[in-house]
């Protein structure tokens, strides 16, 4: 079986108080990186929310459930991102890949990602 997790990663290219996002979004972050503690050439403040590690070949239905679960929490996010030079990325991250995964997004999920002004990535 493949091992993977889903995440929502929110980044700001400025010194935005990402710790406050927990109160605004009502989501407990997996990790928070304040702007001043960011490493690398491109500095950013980061808020990451993620699932536990999952085991399955098919990601479609589980990813859909994840997106629909967090969507109500992210209603204010597009405006926050716009005002604070931010971006949001939904990810499927494969921690262990033993079989070719089956990955697809239906129109409903694409519509939610569009409405939230979010990007989508698959990480192997």
C-alpha cells in the first residue's frame, strides 16, 4: 500500500502573524513558521494543516473528503491572501510509494480550489 497525507499549506511573502491563523481558521496547525524563522532564499511565513498518514492506492474520495472538511474553515482565506501577499496550496504528499497511485479531481473539488484561490500539488 502507498502511504500519503494531505495538507493545506498557507504562505505569506511578508511578516504576517501566522500564529493568529489558528484562531481565524479554527484549524490546529501541524506546523507554523514565522517569517523571521524562515530559511532559504525565499522567505515566507507558513501555516500548515495536514492529516495523519493514510494507507491506500486510491486518493480520490479521501482527498475530496479532506477538501470538503477544511473548506468551511477557509472561507476568509482568499481575502487574507489578497491583502497580505499570500498563497495557499492543497497537497497530496506521498511518504511511501509502492504502487502507481490513482489520482483524479472532480469538478466539485476543482470548483472549491478555484473559489479558495488555491493551488494543487502532488509530491512524490
